[in-house]
């Protein structure tokens, strides 16, 4: 778990949940059948990014990669059947945890530079209070971010594959400026 620029209140609640969980675990330490477990998912594909308040002037988006809400739900159900102290959902969360143990200052510097780029689409958006005071429909579990990022990844790699030539395709000749004769 680490901080993330421009999301201070949100990140603070995540650290608070971790502290609250630690307190509950201590309070119920002697209880026979009460297990306090912490579920720590990576970015979950929910509508939160498109419905939250935003005063930054650009449309918010999820960070990459996102995991399905159902995967988090399955982790919670799994803890009810086999309690564990903490569960990280998503490989990115594990990788971040390892990186934070090996080089915490470096990770914080990288997150400080990369997160603001990932958090916003280039599209402008006027300031909005989002769903802070009133609900905003349509209502759904998924936010469509998995397909959003898949489309961008496809677009990123498409130009490289479009320029690949096969043996059957003759190489393109470089174009010449008009008016210049081809040398014999």
C-alpha cells in the first residue's frame, strides 16, 4: 500500500481501513470464531472513476491494470471459508508490495510521476461534484475500464504489427520527390 498523488482523501481511507482492521484483530484476538481479515485489491473496474467529483479539468480514469469486482467478491467469500490475515487481489498489488519492500523511496518517486498521467484521459471536463451529494446513474458494478485499457493496448501495438512484411510482400520503394528522374 502506498500513497498516490491527487487522491489523498481516498488513499487516507485505505490506510485507515488497514489501521482499523489491526485494531479489530487485537480486540478479537481471544475470540474463538471471529477472524478479522483485510482484503487489499488493486484498482477495481467500477464506475467510481467516472462518477466521482473532479475539479482537475480532465476526465478521470482508472489506473492500469484493473481487476473485476467479482474477483474481489470471490476473495472475500474465500476468506469466510478459509480466514487469513491479509489477502492481496491482483498481481499488480503483489508486485507493488515487493517493490515497496525493496526500494520504497524509488517506488514513491515513480508513483508520484506516473500516477497523474494514468489517472486522467486527455479529454477536457468541466469541474463537477460528481456523486458527492446525489447519486448518478446508470448504476452498474463494472466501469468498463478493462475494455478501455484493452483498446488502448491494441492501439499501441497495432502500428508495429501493421508494418511487418511477409516473404510474399515485396518491400515498398522509398518515394522520390517529384521532378527528380530515376538514375539508371
